[in-house]
């Protein structure tokens, strides 16, 4: 599940349903769903090409519903609590669309079609073909690298990481000294990206830039296990170690060991 969440946005919802009740009517979701039954029982009606299937979910059971699977669920004599994990999969259409949209926006495609639209179908077809060829030619020179960079930025800074204790650490960041023991915070994420004279750290919900000369130092921190003194970061002197340690504690990537 952790590997999936690093590649595709995920969300979790809990549903508590009274006895003898039904939540949503028959419907389908625009994302993959994994269902975990945690309390009570719930009868699911799941549809596929072969028709409807009745599935009884009890505590400890799980079920995978691919995108677009029609389903509904109802309780019997007991209440039910289940958790759903929704996986909003990125597909190739998403990336291709991000390449196409700027090209379409840059072309003169908002001119009105002829008043007598189908009076001369041949001329209309030729004009349409010319527009398609113009767009196709522009697509061959599209800024694919730029699209990927913006997509990476959006994905790697648009998620809310679970950073337990982060507020307390941030309030006490100025009290961190050379002997304070720190470590990578559980649940933190980091993607490093070169950006000229700086290195961008994509930290899940934000982008932080640091000098490119300490890229190796940051890479070492990202892969370091266990705790260590804030004033003893490999590759930096004590003063530099403290500056970086306080910054990364403030940003939520490192935590103070209590």
C-alpha cells in the first residue's frame, strides 16, 4: 500500500452503518477501491459482466473493486464499520492530456465554423485536416520535459504527509543544539531534484530549495538509519549541521528524539 501511495494519490474513508440500513444506492466510483471490513457484517452487491453477485463481508475480510465496478452494500442485524481506500490512479491519458492542452490553447481554434456547415463537406474536411496537421506538428515539438517536471512538482508537493509530533518540534526548533538527537521522521517523504545552483527538496506538501553544494549531504540524510546528534551531520561542520538540522526539523523531514 505504501508503494502505491508513492505513485498514485490515495484516500481513506470510514463508514459506520446502523443495523438494517443501506448507504449509497447502486453506483460506481471513478477510482479503484479496496474495502476492509473492521466490525460487524455487511452484504455487498457487486456487478460485473456476468450480473450481480452477493458478497458477505465480515471482520478481517477485504475486497478489491476496480474503477467503474457497480456496487452497493447493506447491513443486516448488526451495525457495520468498514474502511475504504480509494486509489486515484494516474493513467497515460492524464500525461498526454497535459501535453495536448497547452498546444490547443496556443493555436487559433476558436474561429467560428462556416455558417453553412455542411454545404461543402469536402472543403470542411480539408480545413479540418489542415488544423489537425497543424496541431500534430506542434505536438512533435511539445515541451514534454517541462510537462513532466510540473507534474512531478504537483504530485510530490500536493499530498499531506502524516507527521506526528511535527508541531511540537517546530515550536522548539530554536532550542536544538549540537547534542540534540534527531532522526528522519516516520511518514516523511523526499524527492531531490537539481535546479541550477540549488537542489529542490519535494517534501510531500511543499518545495524547499537548498544550495546544490550540499546535495550529497541531504542524500546521506535521506538514507540514514537511526538517530544522531544534530551537530554531527556527515559532510558539514557543527555550525552547518545545526543550520540544516533545524531547517529540516522545521520542514517536518527530521524529528527530535524525545
